[in-house]
């Protein structure tokens, strides 16, 4: 059977947010890309499958990056002294303009895809640029990598640099149709996702056309929401009749549900730092996912998202690197930052909202974001088999550490940046 095998090692996961689920020196079985669960003693029915023994290594579920901009990877870690709207206008839009040139896109997207492949991330939701052909090139590269992704050609027909803004709503929609028809059924692991950049960059006419496209193709949606105060003020001036920002997506049935046809519209919104109670309630009602991007929220001085509050309410939440608002692709780092900013939120903003503990942030990075992709983010029976295997012997310690200590330390010290020894996505070994 293809993609059927057993791996052995120290298995670390979170089935629920509140606690770690640790299995020292155990087996996890993969049959046809699907996990059959974790076993201390290998059941007889699996003893004939190939066994890969990773010795004392750590085995984690693959990480999920629920929000990343591929074309911003090349300029990550610079131009970090401005807030969102100025940062977009001065640095980001000019960088994205370059993706009109396929030679540049080819080089830059190679860097991105190679880094993604080597990282601990197995699945991701990606923004490309507004350029159709560069987006298709990125999709081809992602497919070759073996990673699983949603990739979006960005829609933006106002309020951007001349070289980047699309010429009209009709042109944006027309190019989107061309792109969707071209990639339809083309890839196994790489799927299109509708990507209105954010309300400041999308006219009402474009949003109306995207609504039609979403209904015609039934594809999921990704965008940005309530990220910075300047952005929110701008949205208020553009759409004064909306009570809150999220309504501007919901008015076009691009916010979790299409009530007219009683259909789910799988949606992920990045940031949600300043969401009002009404906005949060609608997200909850419609099952909208939050992509929490703490590095970006710090770098662009956007704020701290109240993740404890969202967890208490039961919102769908995953983590995002948000390259290049965020400066690092490692979701291990994002887990750490998630905990750190939740401590600042608690101490400086509202002591009713306790900091996240390690298991909770790990859960968000795996099962939390994973649920956007289905049964993903754990080795429980029936879950798609995504795994990262790491050698933590480089993290020397004078005493023997237990598995919980080793797991936390691997994340805090970003073991994923240099010490991954194997990686599996949907049952296929890609590293
Ligand atoms: N809002 C609209 N576009 C962007 C972007 O590229 N990055 C971030 N962080 N926020 C945005
Ligand atoms: Fe973003």
C-alpha cells in the first residue's frame, strides 16, 4: 500500500488545548496517508508495514501556517519601522509590483518554497500577488514541494501603487476567472483560495464580483480584518453604513456563510486585533477562522489580539507567520510569541484574560489551524498524517529532561530551524 508505514520515536501532540499528549518511545501508524493512532506496542496487523525507527528523536504533528505572503518572503526582516498603511504603501506594494516579471517571481518564489519545505510547516494558506501568471508559477512550485496549501491570487482594484493596483473591478474579476479555470483540478495538494486583499483595496463592485466567483467555484476565502487602528478608520470612511469592519465582507457573503443559499464559505481572517463584540459574535456564528499573527502585530505596532478571550468563546483559531509583517517563517517561533504577547495582554491590558500556556499555543499551531484543512494537526485515528521529526540532542542539558520539557524547549529554542531530520505531509515523506 502506498504511503503506509510505521514510525517510532517520542511522540508529542495536543489532542485538546489544555494538555500535552506525550508518548515516549512509541509507534504511530500511517495507512494510505491516514493515521491509525499511537501505540506503545505495535498491533499485530501492522507488523508487516515498513518501520522507520527515529530512535530518541522528537515527533510532532506538522505545523500549520494559516497566513503568509509568499511575495514578501524576499524582503522579510527589513523596513520594519512603519505602521501597516505606510508600510504597505512605502515598501510592500513596490516589492509586490516586481512579480509582474516572471523571472523575478521564479527566483523569489524558489526561495520561499524551499524555505517552507525545510520548515516545520506542512500546510499553509498563502497570499500571492495580484498577478495571475506569477501566482500559477507559485502554485506549481508549491505542488512540487509536496506541501499542502491554499494559494490566492490577490484582488485589489483601489488604493495601491499605480504599478500594483488592478485597472478595474471587471479586470480583476476577469483575471481571477482565468486563473481559476487554469488551475481547476490541476494540482493534488495546491488549491485556489479567493483573496480580496482587504477592504481598503477592494471596491464594492469588485466585492460583488468576488461574491459571484465564490458562489460559482465554491472556494474558500482569506483576507485581513481589524488589524490596525489606521486601517479600521479608513474602512469606516469607505463604508460608513457598516457597524463594524467584518460586515463589509459579510455583505458580500465572504465571511464564513452565504445565508441566501445556506452554504458555508470557509473563511480565514488574519489579525482580528481590534474586533468589536459584534464582529466577534458574527465570526463565531459563521465559523470564521482567526489567523493569529503575533510577530506581525508587534512589528507593525498593530496591537495584541485578545486570544484568551477568543479561546474562551470557542472561536476557530490558528497561527500565522504573516511574512513579511512577521519576520520569520518558523511556526515554533510564532508559538512562543503567541504565549509572550498573551502575557503582555494579561499584565498590561486586562488581568481577566490569563496568559496562554504552552499546550494551548501548540494546539493552535497544529489542530487549531489544522481544522481549516480537515482532520489535520494530530496523530489521532483518522487524521491526515503530517509529521516533523527533530533531533534535540544538540540542546544539551546537564540532567536528563522529561518529554514535556524537551518538547517545550524544542519550540522555544526553534529547533525546527536547523534540526529537522524528516518530514511527512499527508503520508508522504518530503524531507
Ligand atoms: N493588509 C493588507 N495587506 C496586508 C499585508 O500585506 N500584510 C499585512 N500584515 N496586512 C495587510
Ligand atoms: Fe497579512
